[in-house]
C-alpha cells in the first residue's frame, strides 16, 4: 500500500490537498496521513509539502517543526517521491527574495523573485487558470501523458513569486503571465509545482495519481 504523508507544519492548504488525494484513493489503495509526526513521515512512501504564505514564514515554520531532518533523510537517503506545492515548491530553491533575502532548502538551485508588474493589465498576485507549456519530457511526464493531454492542460495558480531555476533542465513546465513562469520543476525524486494540482480539476487529479504511482528514479 502507498502511504502518503502530507506534512503539517502550520503553513499549508492541508484540507484541499487531503481531499484531492482522497479522490485519487478511490482508484488506488492509499493510506493518507496529514502529519507532523516523525514516525509517520519515516514510514511513508510519498511525501507532500504544501505551502501557503510568505517564503520566509514557510521556511521558518518548517524549520521550527523539527521535521526537516526526517524529511531530508527520506528524500535524500531513501529517495522516495517528494512533491512541493506552491510555496512548498519555492522552498526547494536556494534563496527567496520576499521581504528580504532568505535561504531556502537548496534542493534545486535557483532563486525565487517577485513577478514583474510591468504589464499594466496584469494583476499581482497571478490568480486563475493558465495553459501549461511542456519544456522537458521526463519519465513522470510520459506517465502523466498516458492519463491526460498535457499539451492542452490548464492548471490553477495563486502566487506573486516565480522560481527561477539555475538549470534549465530542471524546469519541466512553464506558463506565461507577462513573463515565463516556472510551473513545474523536477530533479531526481523531487517534484515541485507552482500551480495547485489539488485545485486543477481533472488535470490536477491525473497529476497526483501519476505522483502516487511513481517511484524513484523518475
């Protein structure tokens, strides 16, 4: 049985993420735990890190939870699939520049900067549905394409900052909103999405189902 640990560190949109995985669980036998317990995280087969709020508050909340060492061991040593959502993805970066300069987890090299507001008709935060553009076809993407048409997919976004990856090879999907926005990153067993798969209807459920079915290496 797949054991999904949705990490509860006080900064995530937990309920909607849980509900989405619960829907996936109608097709796949899952045990879903919203947890702040090291034991449950250690026993999980998949880790999910939601994030809502500022880069700084989420990083500090995760560090203060005393779960980071356990999470790192699971993602680095056992290399189980990891999914960071929204700020959960941004925290994977080296640095974030929201209300100052703050260190991230530095799992995927890059920096998180505020979206450009030069286009007068574009409001910040970027909120709503946007088309996704596929930049690189990984094993995960190939499996996702078996379930849904990725090229014509729309996903739901709510954010004011953009993860600018150092390596273009780790930028898997993008969207456009007055500039190129990183929509998905991937490195080995690590996946991050700027969009909210739990709010992205059929595409989002197909994405989460593919994540649940995945195992390292991607």
